[in-house]
C-alpha cells in the first residue's frame, strides 16, 4: 500500500510586490499620519473611511486597462461559476474613485461642498520594482462641490502646512502649480484639437511629463518621428510638423527661459522683489516676479485661445489668493512643466517636490523628488450622476514622505521598547503583574516577561532585543526588604561598549529603590534618556 503523500508546507515568504512592516516603521508612519490628519482637521475637513473593495464599474475608466478588469487591479467576479455571475469587484486602486462613489451615493445627506480626508492602503496589480509595491498607503484630502479655484489654493496651502508639520522645513520643498486648461490651449494653438488627434495629444503629454528625465532634446524627438534610447529601443513619436513641435517646445521651455530672463539682470536682484539669488534648480525659484513672468510668457503662447486664457486667469487667481494668505513663491510657484493625470484632471494641477539631495542605493546623488500631487477633476462624479460636480484634491505618498523624513533624520531611528518587569519567582506572578499595572497606569509602556523565566540572562537578552530602556528586578531578597532593583539598560550598554573599570564603578547602571518609588525612578531614568514626559515613546 502506497504511503499517503504529505501535505507540503506553505512557503514562509511575502508575496511578490508586497512587504511586511515592523515596529518603528509602523509607529513612525502612524505618527506622521496623525500630524497630517491634525492639519486636515484644522482646515475643516472630515474623516472618511470608505470600503476597501469597489465594483470595477465604479472604478471605471481610471483603471489601467478597462477592457481587462483583472489587469491593473486585484479583481474577482462574484459567483463566477453560477448561471448568472455577479459583479466584478476589485480592491480599491486609489482613494479618489471611491470618494466619487460615496458622494454620488450619499449626496443628499452630505454638506455641499463636502470636505473629506482619507488615509489607508490601496492596491495595484502592476509590475513591482525597487521601492514600488503593489500595496501602499495614500493620504488624501478633497473638496467636492466647490467650483472656485479658492478651493485649489486652499489645498496647496494645506499641503505646505502638512509638509512643515511633519518636519520638512521651508527651503526643502516646493509646491508647483500648473493648469491643464493652459496646456489644452497650447495644444489647440498647435492644431492638436479634436477627437482625431487624441493619439498625438497622448504622446505629446507623455513626452512633456518626461522632461526631467529626457531633457528638451529627448522631448523634441518624441514630438517628431520618435526617439531611440540607450538600449536601442525605439519609441514612435507624435509626428508633429516643425511648426507644431516649435509651439510645444516653447511651452516646455517657459520655465528655463523665465529663469534665464530674470538671471540676465545682473547685480540688483532686489529690483525684482527677489529676496535671494535663485538656486540652480528651476523648480525651486523664489521671488515675487517669478509667477507673473511665467504667466506672461504663457499668455503669449496661447494668444486669444479662450481655454488657455481661462487657465492663465485661474493660475493668477490661485497665486494671488495664496500670497494674501502668506504663501508666497518661496513655497508655491507656477510651473508649466507639471503634467498629471492624462485623462483625469480638468483644471489646476499641483505637485509637491522635495528639493534636497539624497544618496541612492548605488551611492549616486539624486534629488528626492515628488511626494504628493493632485488637482481638479470635475468629471469624476459626473460618471455616477450625469451632472458635472466640481472637485479638487491632493494625495500624499505616505511611504515616500516617510522615507524623506528618515533621510533628513526627522524620525526616531529606533523605537524604544517597553519597560520589562523580570520574573525571578514564577509563583509570584501576581506581584509582577501588579508592578506592570502601576507602570501602565502611570502612562508608561511596560510588560511582564512571559517566556520561560528559568534563565535570568535570557530575560535580559529579551529586553535587549525589544529595545527596552529599563528592566525591573524583584527577587525574594528584594521582596523581603520592600525594595526593587531597576536596571538602566541604555546606560549599561553604553558602559559595556566603551567605559573603563573605573568609569563603570563611577557610573552605576543599576539602582536599588523602595518599592513605592518604582514608578518615580523609572520615569526619572526615561527622562534622562530623552523620552518626553518620562514615557518610553520617542
């Protein structure tokens, strides 16, 4: 008789494109989100937690591939084998499409405008890569039902406040604002209007979006016959005439031409209202004349085109509203190179970029880049209601922003573990639980060692692995005398690493205190190590 086959053990590995988060990463992210939520709340936005699953129909055209609903999203069909299969469902791809569904479904019960913020994971069934995962966090704020660009200006101001609140100082970021109407006007001037030019428009927009990576020459090649990259692969271009390409390239060069024009006035920068000499990066321009100069040059490009003129008027209105609120061009600038959401945004678009340099995994110096973006999307709710509903919002890339804070040293590099109450006598567990209860009631993070207490050294090794700052010891001797031993594990580690015998004698890391002074001594030691309010939370 054949032996029955053993059931194979499952592989203990994270699925491709996903990752696990531990300890400090989770608490640092939670703290960052808490600070951002406080800013959103201060601006009058309400929290919303929508379903993590939506129908594919609700996600609609904003899926990567609408013809194959299981491509781009994690999707499944209810009762797929039944005579009448159910709906296609998918894990949410972002937090904006669910908002449109929520607003359309509950609009009679919601205030108008409706201001909401949302935080949580989203899932994309896309090819993973370095730093690119299939599950990641987003942190959004949106205003639905406000047609005025004052709503867009407010979002930009709120984004600036969020960055500064979490620890990105002024000078280390810039929020760049553009308007899709301006770009649409330029495309119309170049003769690319109409449904029959949709393919060319798509190529042009994607080419402009690659300006930072390809440079003007690469963009120009994609506007013409095409471009061959370093590997030899050829990308077919839009096939524009020289005249059409010239109009697009004039738009692309507005930022650099404006920079050169202002630089050409050597000497007295104060004549422009500029508080300091511009940096080399065109995206971080400061100075009162910058926004006006950019919109003037855009006005020349669009001429009398009504769509383009409307977009420029909106940009000027946003700049003036922000300036009145104290958000000048040192933080928020007009930059026509911002291109977002080819089939998504309908008006102002904005992007927050961190301007400081970091070292990548290969030791190369790189600009950190974008951590947030958004804009106006007046057509999204219309899919449900048939009526245009104005909306604008921003999404912060949580993982990227947290990585930026870590790169700047703005998060605690370690997360302090709990105070560990050791177990010297397993029959006296009630005494140890009483100690830990006192510590917790005093607001201190603490736990009793719940492993095998036979080897005391293993208890200290456990405390060390947990990153515990303090261990509490009470054996039978201490119990009889009404005292406890409190071991300063942080100081002990420092002494063990570098101190001489004499220094070790002069700097004891273990203290004997009366039992009723347990909480006070633990709080004192935690305060000495820089934990606020004597708690073990940095």
